[in-house]
C-alpha cells in the first residue's frame, strides 16, 4: 500500500487513482480510453513516434519496455542458444537469422 501524510492526500489519491480507474484514462489526442495512467502515457508516445527503449543487441527501438523485453527474448536470446547449437559458426547463425521465417517474425526493423 501507499502511505499518505494527510486526509487531503488520501482524498486526492482515492479520486485520482481509484475513482478515476472506473472512468478510464482518456488520451488527450485521440480520446481513446485506457485502463491506467501508465498505459495512457505509453499510448501517447505512439502519437509522437517516441520510442525511448532501445535494444542493445540490434538498436531497434520500442515505445513500451515490455515489447523490448519480448523482442530480446524472441530474437536475441533464442539466437544465442541457436549459435551454440550450430557450433558458433557465424555463417550458420547468419543464415538462420536471415531465414524467411526469421524475417517474417522481425518485420520492418526500421519501424
């Protein structure tokens, strides 16, 4: 739970967090209703093309950290395992990463 210093703080917290959730959080740009303030903040980034989370392995950028984590798990973590399975031969790893299946999964990396 959250410790609040006064009745006014408690009242503001209840209205701002708990009662507000019933109404949802509206995007100020497109009026889409989101379930949490955090989801609204992330959603608003999509309107500006802001992608603050960058993959350290390939430099692809993401609006949401959970998407970055999923990307890393699916493409780079699996690639590290694959390179062990392929005997760490760069040519084998490269052909695996650029296979049609991998390319379909990667989609447009510049987006």
